[in-house]
C-alpha cells in the first residue's frame, strides 16, 4: 500500500465512515426494536385477557339474541293465529248476518259506495 493516490485513500476513508455509521444505526435500531418487543410482550397477557372477556360477552350476546329471536317467532306465530281466527270470526259473522238480514241488494238498496282507495267507480250521469 505504498503508492495509492490521495483520492483512493479519501474514498476508502469515506467508505469506512459510511460502514461505521450504518453499523451504529443498525445497532441503535436493534436496541429500539428489542425494547419495543419487550413492551409488546408485556402487553400480551392483558390483550389475551381482554380477548377472553370479549369472547364471553359475545357468547352471552349470541345466546340472548337467539332467545329473543325465538320469542319473536313465537309471538309472530301467535299473532298470525289470532289474526286468522279474527278473520274467520268476521267471515262467520258476515255470513250469519247475510243469512238472517240479507245483504241489502235483495231489498232494493243500492250498495254503499265510497271514494278513495277501494277503487269503486262512480257512475256517470
């Protein structure tokens, strides 16, 4: 190494300096990463407990939701039965009334006409 030019020596010094700076930066990052991983590792038991607690709450909520769904299904079925029974009673009452009193057409009475949603058309004069 006797005859190197000052430019080559300068480049070697710069290269060694870059390698030292890179090594120091990597060591600092490794130390920071180690500390961060220790903190995360310390938090893991708390996170595990929180996940277990959330799992318990979700399973309770699921059971409650299924119970409510069963109640709603039963109530809907019961209400539908009641509505069907009311419809049957209405039809029975109408047929009894029609059998005993007539439906109005036979007695010469015009059927009642209403405007609105029922769609009855008014006769034009």
